[in-house]
């Protein structure tokens, strides 16, 4: 009996030890959980190391028209006038050069409807006056030329007469010398004849003939002196005639030159008046054209700001706003001054337009839905006064042409001024690095060559990294 009790006690003791050992033994499910947690941890670590993440800079803005000639612009009144008639309505599409409105001029200088014809008549009269003055100038010029030729012929002729008078003076002087010699010879002959007559060697007749010859010598001498005086007066007259011819022709030519100057003055003054009339005629013509307002480009009339016929408008007052028809759209984004050094022209951009359903994953742009691609075309060199910079994004033509991206919506649906959100794509890093960067509030990283620093030392790179932080 005791042995039985002992056996029962041992059985109970063994059973209790087994149950205790069984209680502390691990279950099979815990091992599975541990393995799954290990796999998850390893997968997470691998994902942090090897999964790529596309860094980006976010910005918001609006849709704009890139070409300044195709942007919406005002149609202004060219002159102060009164609105006469509208030819368009709000929302109407017009072609370039199409008549939009007609104005009635208020300037009293341009109220005469026949002003253009009157100015044209005045111009014709001035042209006739100018033609007459030109004809008179030409006639005077021909007269002056003829007078110059006459002077050129008369002056040598008078000079030649002066030379002839000088020759006659020389001849008269020679005649005087000959007459003196003859008179002296006759006197000597008379004296001999008188002595011979007194001696009775000559007759009375011979004495009388000697006296006659002496008298004739005296007369010839006086005649030679008279001829010399006449020759000298002829030379003086010839010289005076030459001077008179020169003076008379010079006076006549001066008078003709004065008349030519007066005719030329008439021509110039008439030409000046004609030019003024041409300007007035052009002003009148342009003024009449400015009474009609034409569409500067093809597009849609957005709004009419001045309504009602008879309303007075000033020069430069906005009559209407026209939005030209264009497909040259671009996105205008605004980024902060912290992000501005990280972007560069040519960077890819993902855009989300207002009104277009989209799902954007900035780190994985390849799986984004409803976004459109673009490239940075312009980055402002200065801020907008609020420490922000403007970035203009154009469609990515290469990606669209190769079929890698969808074209932007048509301008009928994507209107200028619509809100747009954009993500400027930067470098690709690992997911773990991106989480570490955002946890420490560090800015995105940019390669030195993206900043234009192709050759930098290690110290320069550290300085760039320090400044970017």
C-alpha cells in the first residue's frame, strides 16, 4: 500500500513537471511572426537603400501666353471722340483688321468733311506757283548765262580798242616828232633864204616859198599835236568804255542774281508750304482713319468696357479687351528664394492644371496620373519684391514628339489665368537619404555641374554644401 501511494505520488510529480515544461515551451506561430518581422525589417532596409526617390521643388502659379504679341490686350480709343456704333459683341470672334467700332471726332479742326479736298486744292495752287517760280528761275539763269557770254565778248573788244588808241597815240607822237623836225627844217631854210635874198642871191619868190613852207611846217606841227591829243582822248574813252561795259554787265548780272534769289526763295517757301499741306493732308487722312477702330489681331472679344452710342471717350481710353487666338501656352510658377538656386533652365517639370483630375507622386513621377510634362524656359534674374522668383515652363516638345508624354490640353480648355501646380524635378536619390534629409530639414541636393561649377576643389564643394544648407 505504501508502495502504491509512493507510485501515485511519483506519477503526480512527473505529471506536474511535464505540465510546467509544456507551459514554458514556445509555440510554432511565434517563430513565423519573428521570421516575418525579420523579412519586413530587411525589406524596409533594402527599400531605404535601393528604392530611388526623385527630389523636386514645388511651385504654384497660373497659365500664361508665352508670346507677348498673342497675350490679351486692350483696344484703346485713338482720339477723343464720341462713340458712334459698335460692330461686335462680347464673346464674338473677330479677324485681324475687322471693324470693331466707329467714332465721331470732337476736334473742331477736323469737323469739316471737305477739309481733305480743300487742302488738295491749296496744294495744287502752290504747285502751280512753284512751277511758275521754277520757270522764272530757269529763264533768269539763261539770261545770266547769255549776259556772261556777252561780257566775255565785250570786254576783250573794249580792251582791243584801248590798245588801238594806244597805238594811235604812238603814231601821233611820231607825227609830232616828224612835224617838229619838218618845222625846224623849214625855219632853217627860211633863214637861209632871207639871208640870200638880202644879199640878192635869191629871188622874192624863193623867199615867199620858204616862208610858205615854214608856215606849213608850223601848221603840220599843230595838227600833229591835235592828233596826239585826240589819240590820248580816244585811249581814255576806250578805257572808260571797258570799265563801263564791265560795270554795266556786273550790275545787270547782280540784278539778275537778285531776281534768281527771289525766285529761289519763292520756290523754297512754296515747297515748305506744300510740305506743311502734305502733313496736314496726312493728318486729316489719318484722323479720318482713326475714327474707325479695327481689331489688331484675330481673337475673341473678352469684354466691352464702353457701351452705348453717343458716349464720349478720351484718347487712350479702353474700349474693349481682345484675347488673340493662340496655342503658345506656358506655365508661370513661383518658387521661394531657398529653392531658386536649385533649379536651372531645361529642368523637367510635372504640372497639374486646375480642373484636370490628377494623382501626383512627386518622388515617382513615372506613376503620376493626370499630370503633364514641361521644361523650364525662363528663370527671372531678380525676385518679385517678396523673395520669390518666377519660373516659366514650356511644354516638353521632345517628350511629346517621342510619345513619352501627353500634349497639353487645347487652349479652348486650358485658358490663360487658370491655376497650375508644378513640381520641378531635381536629382534622384535613395528613399532612405530623402527621409533622412526631410527629417533633418535639409534642402535637396544638386550636383555641382548643375550649378555651373564644373571644376571645384573639395573645399569649394564643402562651401557650396554649407551654403545650400
